[in-house]
């Protein structure tokens, strides 16, 4: 199986064409993108999958340990999800042992409250997607998926006007909005295909955790909102 390695931003920009890393798949956490994992590139060091073990706590507020990296479960084991169809099942058991170190890397990013970016060649895109789905299953999180293409518009990232039951016209939330409101994991598949007209919206989502919605709502980072409320109370 192709090896994996962590790489910084310079490696992403400088080596993408040479290594054929033409695919980008982002698995969003709680902070701006600060790290990436390359599939199919020359390894900086060899990983030993035998050293990576997975252990899950059965306590009400459970946690999971991936190779010594401990992250909290998004929901207790056995709890009923509000949207069961958005909870990945069966992907973790299909994950090859060679990708267990990459799973540990995702756990590290999650523990630090950072986003994760997976870079891959077209042939490795399915494995990168499997890794993201397996991690969502591991931490018992709902996952929202958005395939980014040249036809993706701002409405695909925010809201669409749709005909609702009863004949009324209303706004339907997109996967990024549902993930933000529900606290799930957002999987953006094919970031390299995004057109320039949607880049400002994507950048604002990834860097600032902000989004202005067509129905009048404004999404922002919960921690920043708490800071604004605290400062207004002091004033």
C-alpha cells in the first residue's frame, strides 16, 4: 500500500505537481486548516501500524484512544443519533492497517482543535475518503458530505430556496450549515476543483468560521460569540 506522511504548507504547494497530488479532501474540525496528510508521496519516516491500537471508553462521556492520542466521542456509544442516516457505519472495519497511523494523525488534529487536509492522487482518493469516514465512525460523529466541483456555487455552501411541504418556499440548509449547527464533521471532497467565485465563502468558513446566510442568520465561532457577550457585559 502507498505510504503516508505529514507535510506542511510548503510541501503542499511545492510538491503537488511533481508527486501527482491533484486531489484535496478536507475533514473539518474546530479551527483553520493547519496541517495536511499526503497520500502516495515519498515518506519522511516509516510508520509502524503495529504500534497503533484503538481503545474506546464505555463511560457515559466516553473517549477513544488512537495510538495514545485521546479524543472525546461526539456522542456516547449506543446513543440515538438525531439523523442516523448521517452517522457512518462499517467504514472502520474496512480501514487497512496501513492507514492506522493516518487515523492517529487525524485524532491528533482533532485533539488540537484543528482542521485536517488530505492530499491524494486520483487513484488514492477513495482511500482518503474511507479514512475520513472511518474517523467519523470512530468518534461517533454525524458527517456531512459535500462534493466540490467546477459547478459548485455559493448556494451549495450556504442555502437554497426550495419548495417545502404545504406549497411554501423556504430556505434549505447546505451540508456546511448543518455541520456547523449540529456540531458534526464536514467533509469537503475535491477542494482543488473549486472555482474562484466560491473561494471567498470557503475561506471565510475555513479561516474565520463565519458565514452569512440568506435567511438572515449569521454563523460565527461559538468561542468568539462568548467573548463578544462577555465584553459587552463588562462594558
